[in-house]
């Protein structure tokens, strides 16, 4: 669970599991949100944005991916 602060934004390493794949990457949590769960519960946002992502544990890193929150089965911080 790697967390570092970038000014008003917190950088958090997470793993997101969907029915079709597992994504490991970084999510940025604004200071006003404080927790990853606050971001997930924001009804105004339909997607979770990850950076520096690996899919299914592969070695290749993808710079950015956006995942529809309705497809998420679980998240590990």
C-alpha cells in the first residue's frame, strides 16, 4: 500500500479487479476526498482513472486507463 503526497493530491497504489482482468496502477485522490472510497462513492464520476497500469500482472506498463465503476468487482489498496 504505497501512498505519497503530491501537494493537495494523494497518490495511492491500488489493484482493481473486474470480471475480465486485474489492473494494478496508481490512482490520485484529491485532498477534498481523502480516501479511495470517497472517489468510488462520488456519483458524479462514472470512471476510475489509473496511471502506470499493468494488466493481469504483465510486465508491460500502460500510461493511463479509465475503468467504468460499474464493472469493478473489488479494489485492494
